[in-house]
């Protein structure tokens, strides 16, 4: 065991959910319709890693799979405390479901070699499946704990966490190497300083393609070819327009009219 822990944080660049649009024909997000940001839950994962780094000493590596533009999110991760960053980008990674995504990320971690802890956000705001973290752990053959709300203790052998699943809380000791997924209640992500932002612009981002992982992965398990699930159809939600009525005049008469309308709508008996 090294004096410092080796921590890997998995982050995803996601579209601004308030601006993004769906392509109803392809069943996919039109990511060009909105700006891109780090998945909010992944900011909690990064903050957890940086806090461990500050208290115990650690090297924090951020890994993201996505288009070349995801480099900006990795620079943001460096500004927030990551020591280095790796971007997995290749047309062969495109169209991946959670299984293919998890396989690709796990392959990158295998290529890195030894590590102590992998930290992921609970879920992403664009997919909302909460599957990638546990699936990565399964591909790596390591134990994992999901929905971590508190990191209570970290030592050279493992980590003690509090997790909430359903209505119950669990205090679990996880041995290294292991993986945890953290919720938004785990911490409050810090904001990078101007100095950190400037420093991150000069940082070197390591870029790996599918070929870079050929010694640890099967090429046919990336992207669409490695995805057993696809989106069959996307539905635009139907929204009813709200209607309002104003009753004027004598208050008692207005009250009677309101009661009459509520009865017509079967709101009251």
C-alpha cells in the first residue's frame, strides 16, 4: 500500500437539463441544443475525493467518457481539486447504454493499474438509472456501497460509510479496493477559485481511444455494439393548460358559485 491513496472519480458531462431537447426520431438527447456541465451528482463524488485527499493524502484521477468537448468538464474537475484527468473519446464508444458505458470505464480503470477507491455520483441527471457505479464495480470484481450519505472514516485498509437505502440507514465498512456512489447529501461541492481555473487551463488531459484499451478490453463490447438495450421510443409529456376563473361581486354569492363549481368538478361532495 502506498503512503497516499489512489482515488478515481468517474464524471460525466451532461447537457443543461433545463435547455436540452429530445430527438423524438432517434430517441436520444440532442446534446447540441444546450450547454454542457458536470453532472451535479458527480460534483459530490469529486468533493468527497478531494476531502479525503486533504485529510489523509491521496492522488485523485478524474475519468470521463464522452465527446472531445467533455475535456472542459475534466478541466473543471482539475480546478476543483483533481490531480489529473483522462478523457475516453472515440466514435466507437458512441451510443453506449449503461452496460457498455460501465464496461468502457472499468476497462480504463484496469489500464491504470492499481487503485484504492473509485467514487461515483449516485446517478446522472440525463439518464437517472444509478446503474453505472455498481456495474463498474462488478466488472472490476470489487465490493461497492451505493447511496452513501456520509464518509465517517478512512484508513489505509478501507472506508467506513453511512448509506441510506429505502427508509433504512446502514453503516458499512468497505475494504480497499472498492467503489462507492455518493448522494447529494454527502457534502457541498466547493467552487473553484480563479487561480484554480487558470491553472486547470494549462493542465494536460490524457486522451484514450478504443485502441488505447485494446490490451484490457474486447472491442465489440464498446458503444452500440456492446449495448443490449436501446431506447425504443421517447414520448413528449402531455401537459394540461391551467385555467382560472374570477368570481366578482357579493362575497357570499361568489362563495356559493365557487362551491357550485367545485361540486361540478367533483372536488367536493
